[in-house]
């Protein structure tokens, strides 16, 4: 396989992970004695941002 194709596949996988992380952040709810939902939401949002940025970089590299 060419490097171009590999970079595009990695980019698509990262977009799917970013979408999954956004969905997880949006649907996370919590209550009770030890509520860690805010921490989980923050981690999911950070993962989504990092994956989206890496996906854009990979897509840009594959275009050259």
C-alpha cells in the first residue's frame, strides 16, 4: 500500500474515534457518592480534540 492510502485510513480511523469520544462526552451522566462524570467528560473532550487535530494533519500529509 502507498503511504498516501495508509495516512488516509489512519485519518478516517481518528475521525471515528473523535466522533465516538464526543458522543461519550455528551451522554455521560453521573450522580452519587463518588461522581467522576465531570472528569470523564473532560477526558473525552480532550481525546476528541487531539484525534481531530491529528486526523487533519494526517489528511493534509496524505494530500501532498
